[in-house]
């Protein structure tokens, strides 16, 4: 069974694999827009998303990113969604100071307790190790250390590992690092691969057997949704349809509809029709939203 913040469930149904319900990266970004904390508006949008047909949302906000377990519980209760929580550490410079001060063993124990005991003094348990990230075009020594710690926690708990690739870079290196520490590629989701510059990069990492996150859909500043749809079709044509998962990764107040943004329903109501126009049928879309997330998460 899969662990949500309100308990365990047998079925996750249609799933957004990588979202944020509350996140605060404004301290380093110096941009108030990145303090994503309008909980009431999030509830309004996610309530409608539930009515549209999405049943489960994975919140990829971890330690140091402004994770708020009480808000996760509030949103789960208000919307009826299955909310799956995460633990881990993000990337430099968004790491809490104690990452630099504590030993590997101490950090491992913190993450393992989030999964086995509960997060932040609550009984709500994390299910995912993520989003664990690397910098653009490099994995810094501290980021590499975190990947190794997460691999050890995975060995103890079986929790899937969700990564953050900055603009799709360092994906192959992330997989190789985790696999060298004993992680099964089928337990790894490489995040933001829809931002990879070249199709060849997608094919290289798909060939390793890990999941590919097309999880920044709607962020057209970085990539056109039309390109995302074309690349999904290319992956399907090459036999990788069992490794694709979808989401939007909303992180800014300006992403919400009330502020003129695309909102949480852009993927479901705008991008999926585009996928169908690109020749990707409903059976494959069900794989991306149901079968593949279920297999990745149900450990």
C-alpha cells in the first residue's frame, strides 16, 4: 500500500507526480513570488482538480524548502485528494545549515524518521525521498554527499527517489551515482526531464530504466508544451511509455489562476488534449497518470 499524509491507500488513481502545495525559496532567490503560501487559493484549485479527475498529488517539498506538514494535512482534508509527502534535501544553496554541520549518519536518521515515525512532530509520514537535486551542469560535493545519504535511506526504507535536474542537466550522472550505491533504476524518478535540451539526453537516461518526469508542463518560458508533447511521442515510439510520468511543478504565486497563471489544471485540461493531437492515445495517457505512478510509488 502507498502512504499518504492521512494514512495508507490501496489505489492512487490519476496522479500528479511532482507538485508543491506550499514552498518557500524566497530566502535565496530574493523574490517574494517564490514564497508560495496562498493555501486557500491552492485548496480552491485542487478541489476543482479533484472534480476534474485527479486523485493523488505528490508533494515534492522537503527539508529546507518550506515543507509544512500541517498545511499538507489541511489540504488533504479540504480537497479529498491523496497527498503523498516527501523528505530529503534539495540542492545548493537551498540546504538547511545543519546539512553542513551534521554527520551523514545524523542526516540519514532524520530522513528515516520522517518516513518511519512522522514528519515534524506529527504522525504524518513521508513516502518519497525527494526532490534531491543537483546544480546546473554539475553535482557539487555537498550535493553528491546528499545523493549518497538518500541512497542509504532508500536501502533501509525502500522509498522511491525523486530527483531535481536543473534544466535537465546531470541526469545521467544522477542515475549512475544512485545505481553505484545499489539503487534499482526503477525506483528512481528523474525530475524535469522535459527541460532537457536534446532528445538524445532523454533516450540515454531512459535506456537506463529509470522514470522520466515530464513534470514542468506549462512552464513555457523554458520549453514549449508542443515540444514536450513531441518528445513524449518520440519516447513512446521507441518503447519507453512505461517510464513517463506527468506533472507541473508549480512553485510561484504567479502560477496560480487568481494571479493570472496557468493553474494546477493546465496539464489535465490543456496539455492532455495536445498530447492526443500529437498521436498519444488515452490508453497511453492512463499509463502516464495511473499505471506508471502506481508502479513507481507502490513499494
